[in-house]
């Protein structure tokens, strides 16, 4: 498995928090949000009307934005959240 594949898998967090995982070093910067961003994230999501289950999608988007990346997703349901937060995204 190419290390880039892990970035599209929601289990990237498993690799990030598990030092023994074969892709731990690749996953950590992809999965972790800057602590300052974490503090502002919930307020930003609520202001955009992103609540409930969509909060997870919003946290993914904010992390992608913080790292200056684009989002590739299989989740059409989350498109509203992607648009509200202004992330460059593509749904496969």
C-alpha cells in the first residue's frame, strides 16, 4: 500500500495514534490539527450551521484546509459541509 492511500481512509487516525502502525509517521501530520485550530473549530462549525454527525465531516475539512490540501471523498452526503466551509473537494 502506498503511503498516500492512508490519507483517504478514515482510519488514518488509528495509524496516527498508534506508534506501532506501519504508516504512523505518514499519518500523524495528516490526522492532527493544530491545537489553536482545535479551539476555534467548534465555534466555526456552529456558526456555519454544522452540527451533529456533520461535525466530524467539518473537522476533516478544517484539517484539510489547515494543511492546504484538497479533499477527495466518497461521501456525497457531506458535500453541504464541504461547500459551507469552502474546501476544494472532489467526490468520486
